[in-house]
């Protein structure tokens, strides 16, 4: 039947008429108002607090690397050796690392080594 209203006219026996929603000016105005509200309503901003959100970071370091060394932090223990990198960078992967960072091949992640250095090579 589509969108509309079916009414029965008691003055005309057996007659059924179909009244469109848009035929009534009041209903048409109401429908236009609802559509206008839906179309023009502003997007609600999401709350966002200050802070660091981890992302993919850079694939290596954001700056140059001048030295790399293998280091096994627990000696002959169960932990795998890691790579220690130093150079003139402040970011390694997704970690803030001031001129020195550790890359763990088993997790494929960088991390800062302590507080780093104030003076770069």
C-alpha cells in the first residue's frame, strides 16, 4: 500500500479513500521539521582527555643511529638477547627514548633505556 492512511468515508457507503501523509499540511510540516532536525543536527564530540595514546609509531628510530650492540640483560637466563641502539633520536618505534633505546626481537617492540642522555653523539 505504500505510505499513507486508509480512511473510510461514512457518508459514502462502501467507499475507501487513501490519504497521503503529505496531503495534510500539518503532517507535512511536522515531517519536514523532523527531517530538518536530523539533517542539521551537529555531531556530538567525544570526550578526550590529555594523555599519550599508543599507536604504531615509526618502524625504526626518528633520527640517526650511531651504535648498535647485542645485550643479554639476564646473562644465561631464559630471556632472549636484545639490541641496544644509541644515536641522535628521541623516538624509537612507539616509545619516547632520548638517544638510547632497546629493541626486543621477540616482541618486535622498542622501549626506552632508563631516562636516556641529555647530550647526543
